[in-house]
């Protein structure tokens, strides 16, 4: 197995984070930034049999989503992108659900 710190982040994750002006790639910095935005998450290092089955070494669970990743840094980056995207959707005007109008009987 190759060392984790040598595993670059996938391009799609880098682009998603760059949209929020985040250019971090280190595991510790990504984890700290994720912790500043997310209330809770769970990171699992998969056992060898599970890693072979799912072709991933880590699984991060956040909210009702999970991601299978090759490195802890990738897991933190994917979770951070999800949190930021969800947050920006919540902050858009008119993005909240509106109560239905009362019906006249």
C-alpha cells in the first residue's frame, strides 16, 4: 500500500473546495476546518476485507451521507465540501420551504 500523505486529493474535490476559496490539502488542516463547520461526523478506517470489497480505505459519515475514500484527507475534504454546499443552499434567499397556503372550505 502506498503512503497516505502521498495520495493527492481527487480533482473533483479540489474543484468543489476551490469554489469556496479553500486550497488546503493536508489532513490535519482539513480536519480542523471541517470541525469548525460540522457539529459531528464519524471517520472509519476500513478493515482490509472491507477495503477490498468497497475499494476504499476510509469511510466518513456526516449527516445522512457517507463517502468512501482512499485517504483520511480525502474523507475530510469530501465532508467539508458537503457541509459548505449544504450551508450555502440554506443561506440562499427563498431556499426554505414555505408553508402551504390555507385552504378555504
